[in-house]
């Protein structure tokens, strides 16, 4: 596949990340934590990374991007940038779920992987991913949809969907499950919480390449965000 530019908006923390891969090997990553919002420093960090690797944008063959879930502003900026690059350079786009980029980090061989991101406002984003074959590293497929719920709703949903199957929770924010009630729920369901990297760009790049190999691609017209949570404007409109 050649060189792949990965643009990932890490909305679980103030840090975002950019990575460049050659085939599935990561050759450069930029991620930083600062008070400055990621969308305003993304282009600066991209310029730095390209310079460090002595590369130009017209050498990129595929753009892989986190399409959600996450912050509305961050996703809009990231997807708009990728749409522009894809249009200018005539290259395809692979849209990847940030939750799937967490799920592939699971070290457990459990048949179900439940990635979780902090959605703020007392809620979490999550999905239930099922291993298509046995063992760590086997392909994952989303079982159902991705959701945003309160922690109490999350545990109830996972309990009803897992139906006795072995599963593991994967998150870059294990403190989400530090409360006494969460620990009781986790113990009752006989599962565990694995800590994952919040630097998602390398994993998004690898997943993007796999999508490209399957022909599962988008372009500037078809690329869209998966916000999961409705915008404040939509909520207020529904209430009016």
C-alpha cells in the first residue's frame, strides 16, 4: 500500500495524534498534551512530522481518519481536513472508529472486547466487538452499534448483550471504573479492565490499510462522522 498518512482525533483527552505508516509499519508519530485544542495545532504537527521524515503530501497513498465517536468540533475539523487532502491529491480515505482502534489493543483472548471512551457529561462511549476467530490479534467485528450511556446504563447493556460470554473492557481511562459501584459490577460480571494507549493514530492507520485491502473506502463526498451523541442544537430542537 506504500505510505499511509493517518490523521486521528483523540477525543478522550486533550491530546490528538498523527502517524505516518509504510505498509503497516509506523515510521513516525506525533502526539502531545497541551492546553491548546488539537484542531488548532494539527496542521503544525503534520508539517513537523513530514519534515522529520523528509516526505511530501503528494507521496501519501491513503488517508485514514478517526470518524468518531468524539467531540463535534474535533471531528468536523479532522474530517474536513482529510476531505480536502483527498480531493487535492486524488487519494482514497479509510474511515475508522476510534473505539475499534481501542479494541484492537486488547491483550485478552476473550471472545468479546468492549472498548470504552470518556464521553464527558457523566457518560461513556462504547461498543461490543466480537472476535471473528480465536486468539489475540484475530479480526474484530462490531456487534450491533456504538453507544453513549451513563456508567450504570453501560453495565446493564453489556450484561444483557454479553449473555454469559467472556469479555474484557479496554479503555485509555481506567479511572472511569475506579468507583466502588463499578468495581462491584466488574467483579460480578467476572471481567477485567485493560488499560490502552490514548495515542490512536498508529492503530487507525493499520485498520485503515486493512479496510483499503478489502476495498472499504470513502472519498471526499461520502466521508461522514459517527458522532453517536446528538449535538446540543439537535437536543434543544427536540425539546422545543
